[in-house]
C-alpha cells in the first residue's frame, strides 16, 4: 500500500526509537496492521492515518482523531466522553485479546463495527452486570469470527444435553458429561455446568439469567486460545478490585 487512508483504533503500542512508536492498529479496511508512527496517538479513539509499505511493518503518517459517531446530540456527547474506572480496564481487555488473537491484515469489518459499538457502550454509566454483559457479548462475537462457536445442544459424543446431568467443558473437545465416579470426584476442583444451565444458555443467549454460566465458559475458552498466558489487563483489573476492597 502507498499512502492508503485507513480508519481504525489503536490496540497496542510500544516505544520505537526516541520519537516514534510501534503501533498495532485495528483498521476498518484491513483488520490488524502493524506500523511505525509518531508517538502520542491515543487509545479508544477513532483515528485516521495514511499507511505506506509492502512488508508487514508499515509506516504510519498524518495520524488524526476523527468523528465516527452518528450526528446526534447523545452520540456526540458519548464521542467526547472518556472511558474511566473499571470500564477503562474492560476496554484494555478488549484491546489485549484482539491484538493477541487476531491475524494480521485479515479484514473483519463486522467485528470492527462491534468493537466500536462496545467502546461507545463503555463510555456510558454501566452497572457491574451491564459491564459483564458487554464483555461477554463481545467475546461471543470474537469467538464466532475466529471459528470457535461452542455447541450447546449436543455434548462431545453428539448426545443431546440432558438437564439433570453435569458437564465439564474441554475447549478442544466440547461439553463432556460427568458420569464416572472419578469424574464426580474431580468435579470439586473443575469448572462444571449443570445441564439445565446449558439448556438455558442455548435458549436465552447471553442474558442476566445466564451471565454467570457464560462467564465461566468463555473464561475457559479464552484461556485456551491464549495458551494459558496471563492477560495484563486482567491482572490490572484484579489489582484495582483488591485495592478498592
């Protein structure tokens, strides 16, 4: 690409030489693009820039904040609002999982739009429950885009989920029924799901009633996709919660 105009959000950055930075841009046009540009570009703001280069590492120039919100008073006020408090840690979490999981230069315009909508949601006043719903809904969309949708209708043996049974989730296998004595003994130290929970998840989707079960399921799947490496944003969030308690 040569002086191609891109619109996107910064997911991650680190210093590169004295006055420049290495940027990971989630662009509307080409997905995640790596580039080098002048220091000082902000997170969580829509940016427009020009990218040049044939290799994986581009050169970014003329980086500016742009307005992408609809032309309404409420949207405009959200556009200039800052993400703060726990919602800032949530936004950092979204950024971290995207730059660690998304392939380079693979356009995902629908996911990009969902990310932008999630940032606007995080600029609003949210209850703790509303914040968790926002994150679980984004995770679901991300997993689907990556081809990791979880079947909640059948177990790993292609048997229908039974409401009275108990299951554990293995990311590379699926939902496995706990039927043996050894499995029941292990269940005390594993994340398990009641069949009735799974049926409700399949019927209702991500709602207040099913939020706890989705959180447990997606935590396991996320850890698996990240090869069980810790997330910095998650550690910061936990430290902040311990500090407040």
